[in-house]
C-alpha cells in the first residue's frame, strides 16, 4: 500500500512539473543550456518629473540620468547639487533633513555618513514594461479598503 | 678660464661672420632650405608622435591610472563613435599654445625619470594636485579643449534636457561659468573634493 502511495505521489509531482514548462518567468522559454537573448538596454528617464510615493517614508526615485556619477570617499556627485549648501545655486531638491541625523538622532551639519551612499535607496528609472506583475498595495489603497470595510 | 671661453666664442663668431670659402652661395641657400624643411618636418612629426594615445600610455603611470578611468566614460565610447583621447583634452590644438603646453609637459619627463608617481599610492596621493593643475589650466583658457569639439554656438538647447539647457543658456551663455566649473571628473575619477567650490 505504502509503495503504491509513494508511486502515485511521484507520478503526481512529475505531472505537475511537466505541465509547468516555465520554471523562471524572467528566463522565458530559453533552454537551460542556452543563453537567452538579453533585452535591449533602455534609456534612463530624464524628465525631472517627480513621481508618486506610496508611503511617506518611501525614498523618492531619481527623475534624471545619473550615469557616471561618482559616489565614493572622494566625491559625491549627487550632493554637489542636492546638499544643503548647494541648492541655492542648483535649485535642486535638498536631501531630506532625516539624512542629517546620525543613528543617535542628533542632527549634524552635513549629511550623515550612514546616509552618504545615495543609490542604496534612490535609483534612476528606465521606461520599460514591468517584467512581472506588481502586487504591491499602496498605503492609500490599504486605508481605502480598511475604510470601506467599516 | 673666462678668457678661454671668450676666445672660443670670438672664434666661432668670426667663423660665422666670414663669407664661405669652399661652398657656393647656391649650395648654401638650397642646402639651408632643404635642411630647414627636413628639420621642420621632423620637428612636427616628433611633435605629432608625442600627441598620440600610444605615446601617452607608453608610460605605466598613464596606462594604469588615468587611461583605465577614461575607458569607462562617454568620451571613450558612445553612440556616434567619436572618441576623445588624451591629447584632445590635454593639449591645445593651436601651434603657439601647443608648444607652450609641450614645454610645460617636459616636467613630466622629469617626473618619469625620478618616479614621482611610479606607484598607485603615489599617484593617489598626488591626484588632487594633478587635477587642480588641469582645472586651473582649463579655467584660465575658458575650457578651450572642451570647446574644440563642444562649441557653444552649435549647441541646440532643444536637444538638451531641461536642466542642461537652463544652465547652458544662463551661466554658460553669459560667461559667468565655463565648462570645467561644472563638468569636473567627466573623464577621470575625482580626487578628494573637500574644499573645492561646488563640492562642499
């Protein structure tokens, strides 16, 4: 009896695997031993238009090109426009005041070292269709749903 | 000692001042002309040879530091296939300025002989100073080498991003700023920028 159950479950698993030829969505139907064709590189969005933020603490995306921007111990290209002392001339958005706060909650004169590497949170965008469906639910949507259920 | 040098100089002058005894006027004129052509041609050929990328990167100081960094940038490879190599940005095109720059650059030979930046560490220590020389040079000549290709008169602002066209049509147009004021570090990595105006 046990053997029959084991056999049946194996057949079941195999049938499931065979019916699902697409193991990885991003890979597509390219065979495992073949290299798929890479999609064309898309241009960075460079329209300087601010985008929506889905929750208040969301890091805003960068609405302009940043290729070749140097961010290291020597220099930070982003801060050469977005730093406190630079915004008058550049008329760029100043980095959020939270970035001047160190981990103990004290405000510093300059951007705190733990917020120095901009691209850890902020990224420029490319205008391409989403690779997979995005199931993210925004905070507003969540509030709406909560409101309507009452 | 001094009288001997004086005698030699006097002898030399007398030799030059006398008319030629053995050679005809025609030979001297034509010979002088041909020698001049050869010398001038040779000089310019040597000058051009010293302006090639191959010459620049024949020193490991250039090949392993700044040359590698250039290769990541748009001045190295881009959609239209126009490449700016070392001399395009670092040597003026016009003869007088070119000679002046070449004479300045003879100090690099000194540096090469005495190994001023012959290790990566020495180069990094000196990077700020070297960069400052170039910034100062480009500031002084109103970014001449940039403008050899990027002419303000040929700029189509409608083809630029909004931000770029705003800056170029104001600060650059009225001469308040020159290219290098904003476009530092476009072809090589930046040194420690603390204290540099615009980077504080």
